């Protein structure tokens, strides 16, 4: 029987969203720290891209368990 939002596997979506957020944050932070540790000057678009990856990663890391682990299963 499908639910209100179709046949979604909420635990898998919550885990994968959390892992994706953690990976985005790690890539953004490692890119910025690595560039500064080597003394490189990043172009503005690269610095913005890495910063946005960090912010999006934190948001995904925090919101995925809340949305897919708590809110959506309760609304079924």
C-alpha cells in the first residue's frame, strides 16, 4: 500500500541525505583549508562555490533527518 507521498523509503532517504550533507561540507571545508594551507589564492567564484557547498552541506545534514525521519512519516 502506498502512502500519501508514494512509496518512499524514509529511513534510506534520511541516511543518504545526511551522508550527502556531510560529504558536501567535507569537500567545501577541505577545499578551502587545503588552498589556504598551500598558500594559494582562490578565484572569487571558487571561494564562493566552496563556501556554498559548506552551507548547503550543513543545511542538508541538519534537515534531512528532521524532514525524512520525523516530519514526513508523521504526515502519512
